[in-house]
């Protein structure tokens, strides 16, 4: 499965209501407008009559024999045997039984001419009908293969008979007015997009389209375009430099997914031919070191550790020297999770940065802030705090497969403009991929790519 497929199926599967909310907004004040008439137009009095096709059940013969007067009856001599009836001939007309008032008068000339016998049938040439007036005979509905797309299989009997597909079904449209714009703003705010960003996006969607009737599909396309436009400038992969080792410091709050992100990135860099070293800088949580060692074994990357409770700044300094001696291309340093409101922990992070710069004034060359998408608007304050103390250079968003609403990533890009290097939608090695704004916007709004 492609990464977009994973993103589409896993993104916001729990609590995101953005796609459903867009449907509800349009349907709430909209009305159905069929793209094609449900029934063929009734014939007008001035239209010429159209004969049905020859051979159809309702077709009438193209000609009628001219009625002729019956031949004079032939009298049979008395005593002569009666002629046997020919098979298939209708029974001869018999006079009705006399009633109380006497026999009914018999009309000497029958209303219908006597049918001709097969031997007396004269072949006639059908009248020529202009091709323009002969409609095509209805063809039986073609069977749709079982592997055909669902939209072709679910058209129904009448849809297949009359050529009507799902695209011709009535489409609900609503006037894009102040009330609808306000509903869009509320929906975007509820999706963690933030007030300022939501107002700007909704306003851009209405610009030039105010007063027009729009469908749900059109609204989704407009929203997807606006989101992709905001995210396009920040969609950048992690830059690689010629400096060896390139130090990548990974920071974030507790439980944001730093350890798994380091393992996935190390695996991907290792597969691309880079020599990677990992430093387990979370010396306060034994489980973090063990987890990082598991990821290191999967990726084939060495993990440098220190005794529990050691100074993480000292470990970072030693790991820098070890990576230099081994000629490593990348040194990825894990750090302990810390809340942005804990001043003592944030000072500890600043100490790691100062120690690294004793080895290289430009270190760390990259500082990645790993954000948990389920934290919502709290991610904004995290970016603001970590950016001041650790000079954050890029973001990685994880846990988009959980209960995330996803709009916070749009708010982050709109407010801070920091590069978004990757997003994660699972626990496997390939569940972390470079950020693609168009794929993300399509998955967020429910569009198919």
C-alpha cells in the first residue's frame, strides 16, 4: 500500500469529523439539483410521431392489406359432401341461435375480410421508413464484470438501462453566503486549525465565489487547495550537509514519539547509504534506552548509552567524539521528554546545546521537534517554547493515525513557517515518510488523489 493509501485509511479514523462536517454544512441549507433529467421529456404536440423499430414488441406492421370485398359464396349442390376445414382456418361464422324474437339479421358483408390461406399469401415489400425516424432498438443491458469499480456496479437496473450513472445523480448545492462561511469557520476551528488560520482559509474559499451555489465536492476541492497552498512552502525534507558528523538533536514532550521517530529515520538513512550513530540521551527512563536499542538492532545502527541517571549533556559530548572517530555521517541524539512549562528541564536541554557547540559551533545542525498530533492546539505553545531554547529547525508530526484532527499542522505552518520534514501514521519502519502537502490536504478533506 502506498503511503497516501495508509494516510487516507488511517488519518483521522477515530475523531476527525472534517469530511463529515463539510457534507453536513452543504446539506443543511442546500437543495438537490439533478445533473440530468430523471425521465425523458414528454413529446410535444408539434413533434412528428416516431414509429417504433421493426421487430420490437410494440411495432405495428409497416403495411396493411387493402380490404377487398369477399367473393360471392359458392352454393353447394344438395347432397354433396361438405368441404373439410383447412387446419389453421378460423371456424366459419355460424348464425346465432334464434331467440324469442326470431333470428337476428345477418350482415351480408363481414366487417373484417376473410383471412387468406398461406398458399394464397402474396409477398409484399415493406414500406421504406426514413432512417432518421427509426430509433435504435433497445439493447439488453450489458453485464458489468464483478471486478469493475464500485461506482459502475451500483448504478441499479434503471441506471444501467437508461445509461444513468452515479455522476448523473442529483447533487446537493448550497449558496455560499455569510451563514455558510461562518459554519465553515466553526468547523475548521473544531478541527484544531486555530482561529486566525480558520478565518483566513474560509475567507479565501469564499473570495470570488460569494453568492454562488456550490456542492460538497467543490467545497472539498477549495479547502484542499487552500490547505496545500499553506503547506507547500514548509514541505521540505531533512537537509543533509557535508559536515561529519551531522548532529541531529531530537526534542519533544513526554510520549510524543521521539524514540520511534529516531529509529525510523536512522533506518531510512542507513538504507540510503549513510553511516548513522544513535545516542540514547534519555538517561532518566530505562525503558527509553531499551526501546532505542531495539530500534537500533532493526536498523543495524549502533546505539551509545550511559548509566541510568547520568548527565545527558555528558553523554552527548562523548557521543559526538565517538561519531567523529568512526567517521559517521549522522549522529542522532535522543533526549528525555520534557514539558514546556518545566523550566528546570528546559534548562537541561539548553545545557546539551551548549556542550555540543564546544565541539562544533554550528552544532546541533538540525534540531527536530517531534509533535504528537493528538495534543491539538497545545502543539503551538510547544513549538514556541522549544524554538526559544533549542533553536528548532524542523518539525515531525506523529500519531496521525490516532485520534488526531490534523488541522493543527496547518495552523503550525501558517503561524511559524517551520519546515515539516516528515509525518508518521503507524509503528512500522515505513510508516514515516516525507511530508507531501497535496497528499495531506487530500487525506484531510476526503478527496481521492
